[in-house]
């Protein structure tokens, strides 16, 4: 069926920069190329709830150019950059139809990113990394310095968040021996966690503005702005971290210490530290601050905290997702589904009830992801939107 574009995203929220990536990728590969997106669900990689539910964000993507939106199951959505990329790229590869992987980067050039990815894939890098860690510096800084020993100033690419993900996507393609052709688009306008001018702003800035009660429709495509306004009117969003604080603290305080020691990344006593913090600190920010150390980034602690509350344990994100759940179907989505149905190496879930029939670990992960939605909706502004079981009742949006 020709070129098929794969994109990994969180769309938290879907903004003009996301629409630009789809448009510029199609400009390179063909205006009629279908686009398949793998998107985080209700909780995102930084260890926080998404500002709007996955169903609304997937609908926005479908209305703004995506042809098929699939959910990245919870263990991979809450994983490290490496696990997140491995899961999302692996899911795209398992469909049997995606030919290209497109991603934004601050670098904007493929070759430098590939050189850094090759260094990180070198098994001998581990010795240099351990040497750097002995000085007591954080892991990210140690990794960058170890890479710098091989490629010099190119290692500075690992200071930018989208470059980091881009390198992880390239590693995943190589590790899994996928026939995916990478394509990177220069990220312009706002950088992550930084303010900017113009109508392209970072998702981080937009979430801050949304949390402050501002109208951000000028920075969203028209259809995405309409969906955001609808969700707000219905009281389904925005879901802000503070709204879930009591629910999360309650869950964290009820868990035994053994659960904390079985969390992803719970090494070197970090699980014990988080357990103590959860039972002593009066706020969620206090838990994070008490558990944080010089060695580990706050984002890692935040992800561990969310994994504890949602039941994600170490090893769940091993390999790649065992199913592909459809959240939204766009203009060419039906054609894509027919092709995927005959070529995919994992079950394709178009009706949520079918998730109950998934065998073994696949069924457990589907149920875990559905349970996460039940906690997520407790943050909805409207009480009537906090019903349980919504993940099992909601069919894909169809354009």
C-alpha cells in the first residue's frame, strides 16, 4: 500500500507543532501517505496524568491528520525514554504496514543522531559509563560524558529532550531489526519547558497555561481547540495533577514495602526511600522531594510513584506491547485496519470488550491500562464523569 508513516506521540495536548510534523512528513513522502500514531494513554512518560483523556486526544489527532491512533499500553507509557521508545517503535513495527518513522528533533539531521545511537549501542560503552558514575554525577550527565569520549561535542545532543527520544527511536529500530526508515523534522518554535513566541508552543508551556485557566486555542489546530473546549464544558478536563493528589497519596500509603522494591528502577535502595517518603510526606510533591537524590532525576522518581499507584511492576515493559488497541480511526483508517489485520504479528483490538479475551500477560496489561483510566477520571472536574469502567465501554472514535 505504499509508504505508511509511523509517529510516536503523547499529544498532551495536540498542538500546532504536532500538526506541523504530520504536514512536513507528508510533504516529504507524499500528501496521500497514511499516518499511524502510537500515543500514550491517560498517563504520560513524565509520570503525570494527561491534561485530557486519551479518547479526546486521539480524536483530536484523527481530526487533525492522523489516520489511525493506537494506545501505547501503560507499562511502556510510564517507562524510561528507552523503554518508551522500544515499546512504541516495536508496536509500529508489529503492525506489518508501517514503512517510515517520523519524529521531531532539535538537531533536525539524521546522521548526527545515528552516530550517537551507534555509540550507545556499543556494549563496551558500559565500562566508560561505570567510570563516570563513580564520580557521583547523575546518570544522564555520566552517560553524556561517556558518549563524549567517543564522539566529542556530538554528545551534547543528549541535552535536548527530543534529541534523546530520537536517539532511542533509532536504537529501537536497530535492536529490533525493523524495516522502518527513520525521518527527522527540525523542531522549530518553542522548545520543551521553555516559553516562546508565535503560534507554536511546547506542550509543557501549554499545560502550564491550561493549569492557570488560560485559553490556549490560538496554539491548537481548530479541531483540537474545539475538542478541548468540549471536554472542558462537559467537565471531563482538564485533569490536573493536584486533582489526583489525594487519590494517589491514599493508594501509595496502603502499599506494602515489597511493592516499592518491585517497582521499575527500584535499585540501590530507591524503593525503600520512596516507601518511607510515601508514609511520611504530607503532599505528593513532598514525597517526590524526599525520595529524590543527586543520582536520580525527578522524572524517574515521578514515574516510579505513578507506577506504584497504578500497579506497574519491574519487567512489565520488557519487549514490546502484545496487542494494538485502536483509539481513533481517521480518513484512511479503515483501509489501514484491513491491511494490518492480515499482516500484524499482534492482536488488533477495535472493540474494548475484546481485551477480556487476550491471553496471559496481554490480558493483564490491557486490564491494568483500563484500571488506570478509572483512577484518571477521579481528576475530572465534573463528578458525574468519574464513573468506573469507562475504558471498557468506549469504542474508537471514527471520523
